[in-house]
């Protein structure tokens, strides 16, 4: 498990709308992490929380359609 895998996913989502849409539709951090593992990004909820805390980003969903402001470009 690794914070670098979280960062890789956030970068992938920043450059690919399909990735963003897929992950923005997930409601919980646990679902987000489970989907990430299926997609080859192995990290824990704690890793995700640490990266979001360090970057100052929030996992909260905003808007309709649902979006998160966590993606890096």
C-alpha cells in the first residue's frame, strides 16, 4: 500500500475524464479504494486520507453531476 499509488491515480484522473467520472460516482472512500485496487492502484483509505490532507484537497462531492476536486493535472 502506498501514497505514491494514490498520487498516480489522482494524476490519471486529472488527465482522463473517463477516470474522473468513474471515481466521482463512488460514494465512500472504501468504495473508491476498492475500485482503485481493481484498477491496479493498491492503497488504503489511510493512504488516501494522508495524500488528501497533505494536498489540502477534500473528498467531498459537489455539483450535479457529482464531482470531486481531488484530481491533479
